[in-house]
């Protein structure tokens, strides 16, 4: 039987998990350099064993100079992964599951004089805190660096939710529902999650499986262009890049090695595989 209530109170400020993250980022906004630190090369944290085996290390780069916070990525992610629409009441309580959320970070002392709007998907950490605390191995990291989620193993303890410093894991407080005939338009490659389990961004792993099958049928190796998450495809400004960080020739690897690159909360030692590019 799943626990009926949260293990800890993650609410702050406006009473939502998003408010909790905003409050935490706001506390660090006075020293933005403490929140972000330059990436020391695209493969700085690459495990030697993975590199030796020639496996890819899938990662993402988000260019904040191009991002307009239009939330096309959020909408595409929700449709692609059969995320429940939820309700106004659930949204007000911070219980609306969206695997990418846009966080307003105060731009203290910046030229904009307002806020930075930062899209935050799961960071797919190289040293993921959520994996360490999961008692059932429902959340894990696969050999290619994707932090996955096995919903049938999840017991709803929410240890991973509380361990994630980016608040990128979401607990299903109610059964997923869609109005009218919308359920008939679901993506058949993604199973809807039931009440009482935790869900998260998986870098559209089902697309990777399709790309592997296609490459195998054609008798070739998988190419970077074969595997593109829905958020990358939907971005109208091309602000999101995705690919193999282990390939020095890949576009995402080169962007991650840019002097403009940084990672969120890197001082925590999580070593995220999502990098950001500062505004010019």
C-alpha cells in the first residue's frame, strides 16, 4: 500500500514545487556564478568504462540566447509522452505534471533588469541523487547515461522526488484523465502512468528504441540525426541541441564545450548532462 501523504513538505512561497525551486534559485540569484559554473569540456565527467566501450553519452544543450520561453517544448513533451492534462485545481496545488518547466530566475545586476526564463527538463545527472535513494531500483541510469524510470517497480515512496535538487520528478496524485476522445490520440509507444507512481523526462527513450530498430533493419550504426527528442523537434528557434556528448564531432558536444556553457547547480556534484549557453 502506498503512503497517503508526502514524506516531507516540499512547498514554499506560493505553495507549489515550482515555487520551491524558484525560491531556491532566487536565494542564489545574487551570486549567479554560484549557481552556474563553466563547463570544463564536453567530456569532462565521462566515465572511463563507457568511453572504452564506445557507448554514446546522450546529452542536451539549451541556448538561452535563442530560447524565447514560448513553451513549445513543454507542449510537445506533454503530447509525445501522454502526460495527463490535469485541472486548474491541480495546477494551483503544484500537482500538474510537466516534464519540462520554465523557471523564472531573477537576473540580479544583469542588463535585462528582470528575470531569466530557464527551461528545466530532467538533467540526467552522471551522479544522480534520485538513483541512490530509490529502494526498488525503479529509477536507474542505463549504460548510455539516460536516467530511466520503471513505473511497474515504483512504490510511490517519493524518496527520488525529494532527492532531486532540480525538482524534475513528479508524483501522480490522481489517475490520468483526458477529456472526450483525446485518449484515442495517445502515442502508442508510451504507456500512461497510473496514480501513485513517479514519472519524469526520459529524453524520449522510446524514440531511441525506434531509431535502433530502424538502423538495425538497414544494417548500419545509429546516427545522431536518428534520435531526436520531441522538445528538440518542436523548438521553433533551434534553441535545444541533442546528441552524443562522447562524440567530439557532434554539434551538441561542441556546444557543450563553448565558453558560454554552464550547468545548473554543478557545485552539488550531480554532473548533469544538460548544459546551458549564456546569453551573448
